C-alpha cells in the first residue's frame, strides 16, 4: 500500500472534516520523516516509503482510534445549563410583565413575544458558534477590527447622540475579544505587535473618555483583561519575534502609566468623586432601596417583586434581585452558582488549549463574561457604584441576547473542538499575518 492509498483509507475512518485534515497532515509528515530516516540508512526511495507506511499500522484500525480521539465532544452539561438559564430568564421576564402596573411603559402586547424572540435568536447564535469553526475568527480579524473602529467614531459622525451608554458599554466588552484576535494574527511580530496593540488601546481609551462616565468600570475591566491576555501570550510563548525581556518591559510600563493617568483623571472628575463618596457612605437612593428590600428576603421565597426599581432596570439589571425577592435567597444563590459554573468551567478549558487561537479567544470570551457576572452580582447586591449591568440569559434586550450568546457560543465552541481544530491544517492557509 502506497502513501496516498494509506492516507485515503485512514482518512475515511475520521468523521469530522476539520479533524481529518489535521490528522492526515500530521500522519503524512510522520511518514515522510520516517521514510527519510530509512533512506539515510541506505534504503531506496520506494522501499523506504513502503516501510514507513507499513510501520504506521493498519489504516482502518489506526483511523478508528484517531477518530475517537479527535472527534468533537459536545459540551452537553454546559449547554444544558445555558438552556435552563434561558428558560429561567424568560420566566422572570414573564413575572416582571404580569406583576407591574398596566400603565408601565415596558408593558405591551409584544413584550413577551420580543423576550421569547430575543432568547430564541440568542440560542440559535449560540448553537451556530458551537458547531462552527472558530478558526474563521482569525480570518475575519481585520473585518472585525474595521467594524470596531467604525464604532469608535464619535456619535455626531452618524448624526445622533442617543444610546451612547449602550454603544460604549458593548464596545468596552467586545474589545478584549478583538484584542485577542489581533494578538493571534500578529503573534510573530514581537515588539511591533505590542506597539500596535498599545496604539489601538490608547485610541479606545480616548474614545471612552469622551463617552459616558458610567462605563468607566467596564473600560477598566477591559483594560485589565487585555493586559492579562498580553501577559498570557508572552508567558506561553505565543508572541515571538523579540526577546522576552523586551516584550515584558513594553507590556508592563505603558499599562503602569495608563493606570496612573486613570487614577488622576478619576479623582479630577468631581462627578465620579461624589458618586464614589456617596456609594461608600451608603447614601445612594438605589443602594438604600436595595438594602431595604433585602431585609424582606426569605430563604425560600417571599412572593414579592421590587416596588422601588424602575421597570427597565428591573427587566435587565436587577433580575437577580427579583429572583431573591420572589423565589428566595437559596434560589438566587443557585442561579449565581449556575452562572459561575458555566463561566469558570469554560475559562478552565480555554486556559488548557493547545491551539493558540482557542487559548486567546476562549480566555477573552470567558474573561468578559466573568466580569459581567461579577459586576451583575455586585450591582444586584447594592455593592457597586454603577447601577447598570447585564448578564447572559437573564437580562432583557436584543443587544444583550446577541452579544452574550456569541461569547458563550465561542466558549462552548472552543470546548467542543478542543481535540479537533489545529493550526497546522490546510484550512488555515491564509491565516498567517
């Protein structure tokens, strides 16, 4: 059996096409290396190749064994958790809908329909990402960067000024993912890559300073996450092209300077100082109202819904607060645990990926969602000076459903394809920066 026939027979045993390409490329390289050794020992070209193929074993049994190793493993437990949380989110929106006064603006005949539609779209996007090939994210890096830069344009460029908070909030959340993709594409550029990424970060921060002050916590979280991604890339040897010492210096020093500037700007802003002082004193209206209602919470439900929080916030930011009030403290803790398991398990899998893109993109997506979760929980407990937050599956809104479903889908897609997608397959042609 010659090499071509052997590879064809072996490849027929591997179901997944992405895994098949990766495995066949690896096996072919191994055969050719072994044949080269045989030729060096004095064998002829034909005999060396024949012997190298024979040493690989039976192609059918070998292919079947490799198929078991390199087959996608659907993360059924984590996906099931996502479905349960989605159903819970719809249920909470229904409770909000049915227990508010009829004259509330959010109440309409289409409210619940939109809730179900948004969650259905979210689950669809989640499944699309799970069953898709996350390596295509690398191919679309420059397109995503162009869209991101377009979002950084000032609002007057588009002729409107509304929805500034929403725009800045999601720009801050999506930036770590864009950063991770750029880091992967520029991984062999060394110091040049770091300077480019620092320039982009500076542009991002300047734009956020002219946005809404209320997003500064999200911007700070995005900055910290990009720093962690860059440090991870240097530590794991993903970023190459310059000495490690140079890479570390170019990474740490600009971020230290940026942190110092942030502190100065923060304390020079009277609104932020007053807001922080108000929060530390516990004198904020929302903070006081949350504390008042927390005194009414029971272990296993009280059957009430907030009478102080505005309706829009109740449907998005303070869903967890409503769960504590309506279903009890135990139920609220279980929801937090479920969200934490989903995010932390995904982060664990991401950090143990051999595929460098999976490592960076999975860590970025998990990190963003981890920040959202922490911010969401602290906000609902009245422990955050920022009174706006969102979380996957529970919070109402089209943007929230789409954005968070894509992030969760990327996380679960990385888990599903951890033994399937390789950076050495033929499908990766054109991904080199």
